[in-house]
C-alpha cells in the first residue's frame, strides 16, 4: 500500500516510518468512514490505550521510586486522560490526516478532543504492531516529553479539576467519604471514596486522607472521561 503525501508528512511529524503502511491508514480512519473494505481505528484505539498505560506506569515508577499507589494513580490518570492525548495529537497535527465521514467533517471532527484522543491511541497501537513494544515506548516517551516529569504538579490538583467538572454541569461539589481505615495509629492507611450527587463514585487508598482524596478524585475524573 502506498501512503498519500499527507500521511508521509505525518510519518515525519510522528517520528516513525511504517513498514506496514496499512496500519497507519487504519489508525487514522474514524468509524464514520469504515466500510466492508476499510477498517476503522476502534480496535487499534483499544490496544493503544493499554500500550500507553503500560508505558506511563513504568515511567512513573522509575521516576519516583518512593511514591505510594495513592500518589501514582492521579499522576497516571493525568498522563493518559483524553485531554492529554488530544494535546499530544494536536502537537503533531493528527487532525489534518484523520479520515472522517461527512457528518463528522462538517461538525468539526478534526478538532474534537475525543476523536483526537482516540486517534493518537490508535496510532500508538499501529506503531506497536508495526515495530514492537520498545519502539512504541520510545515514541510515546518522546511525544509526551516533559509532561511526564511535570505531571506531579498537574495531578496534585485533581480535586479542583473534579469540582470544576461538577460545577460546569450544575452539580454540587463532590463529597469525600472515608470508606475504611487500617494500619497502626502512627501509620494509618485511608480508603476514600469521591462521590458525585448523580451517583458516580471511585475509591483510592493512601497513607493520608489528602493523598487518598486526590487519588480518588483523579480516578473518578478518569472514569468520567471514559464514559463521556
């Protein structure tokens, strides 16, 4: 299969030349353009999400060897959420090469956060299938760049981000409920649930209530992004 000039240019921006160009073509094909003879990128998106998650989990563990799970979870969520994926996609102008149906095209699909986020995950999967995990890992680390080192500051404010999400939809601020407490008095471990009035809830466990609340807020934000 021969790539168009636009996709060849995209390869340069991406930093990977495909041995199997059909994988790239599939990765940039939205479901609105699928047909019996043209696969869309939904299956690749599913795989790419998992590859991205593994790379980010490894990177965060290597970056902070003393961090507890309750500290790592909100950082992880901040790095893999749709907003971050879409930002990365915009930096390499993925929107310019997305193959969209007429309705998506007319509704501004090339700029939509969900389509861009899904698209970059599909591209990651295409690279993984084309060249293996280590190549995909190197590409992800390059594309995400300084975000990985700067994520602690961004993730620390997950509670504020969740409150803003609720307020934007006319909901009261989230509630934080202590679900469980374990461990000795000098080193307690808290499990906190972040809850919205509409019923959505996610839990997290950490060595302080503050860390557990932040992690629970990050987990709930991540879940809301998946279902929105």
